[in-house]
C-alpha cells in the first residue's frame, strides 16, 4: 500500500508537469502563428496594377487573378500600408 501511494503521487506530478508544458507550448505556438495582418477577410494589404488595364484591389483583384491576370503586362504590386479600422468621431 505504501508503494502505491508514492507511485500515484509520481504520476500526478508527471501529469501536472505535462499539462504545464503543453500549456506553455500552446501559448508560444499561438503567438508565433497569429495573423499579423490587420486587414479584414478578403481585403488585400496591397493593390495590383496592370500597365494598360487599370488598378485592382480586393474583390476586383481576386476576380482578375482568377481570369488569368493582366493581358498585356505583368501585375505590379504596391503596398497599401496598415488600415485604420477605428471610426473617427467629429
């Protein structure tokens, strides 16, 4: 009986350590793989420009890419910067 109790305590300590380790690993992984972009879904952080066809952003860009891209040139990409999603009250 005495040996059983100490074995149970060892297992409880091991399980506790594994839970803490798993928690730490999950926190690290969730912080490392979080989405860094502040853009809403389906909004691109850039805009694409076809030299003779115009500028494409968001849905128009995805549609243009699905249809094969630019006809006469390569798509040039420009950064739109970070969005300001806060509403400004006057």
